[in-house]
């Protein structure tokens, strides 16, 4: 009798664990489906923009000219910044140049800016600091321009993070924003994927 109860309990626990595993797999797949649906919506958006008629305010040539570049990375950033109506749009080339000079992923600083300030929508007035760089309590690091901020922060990311082996958002988070419970790295990773 005890042996049978033990076996039923064991079977119940195994069934419960199997259900939990299956639920996790379904959740992961749903996240991927949601992500791919978002990409498809973005592609549909671009397609609809490209199908403007001649009598519309924006012509196809104007739209194509806006994103024209020899570097697809610049086009990716311009699209990302335009989509989220960011003041960083005109600085897309600067991001790519500074990332190349400092040997890190060109998407990293834009992703951090999205996580920290919603691409500069929530920053200290006249600070040009969309990254929360050097902001502690009442101390606010200010820059004269977005280009200066991108240049300074790129060199800082290289010196204080990349050169010390902190290359992933999870590694960077531990030093950049130690109190984070992981949500900072999750956000940055999400925006890195969106920019792809």
C-alpha cells in the first residue's frame, strides 16, 4: 500500500515536471513567434511606405534617398531611430564609425540608449546623455552634443568594459548598473535583436 502510494506520488511529480518543461518550450516558441510577427509588421510597414502614389506627400524616391547609404548598418540604425522618432537619427553614421574604431557591436550604444532613456526622450535637459553615463544621484555628466557623447561613451565602453572582457549585456550590466535584477540586460538584448 505504501509502495503504491509512493509510486503514484513519484508518477505525479514526473508528470508535473513534464508539464512544466512543455510549458516552458511553448512560452519560448511564443516569444519567438511574437518577435517574428513584429519583424513582419515592420517589413509590412516599410512595404506600405514604399508603395506611396505620386500624389502623396512623400515619394518613393525621397524615402529611398533617406535611407541611402553604402553601409547597411547605418540604414538599420536610421530605420530604428526613425521608427522610434529619436533625435539620434542624424547620428547613425557616428555610431557605426565609433563602434568600428573601438571594436564593439555597432548596435550596443543605441540599444543602451533605448534601455536608459527611450532613445533620448527622457534625459536631463541639455545633457545630451541618453545612456545614463556618469549619472549617480545628483551627479549628471553632460556633453555639448550627441556626437561628443557618442565619442566619449564609445571610448569608455571600450576601455572600461570591452578591454576588460565585459562584452555581453549581462557582463556589462554587472558594472554599468549593478543593482539591476537582469532586466537591464534583457532590455538591451531585446533592442539588439530589434536593430538586427
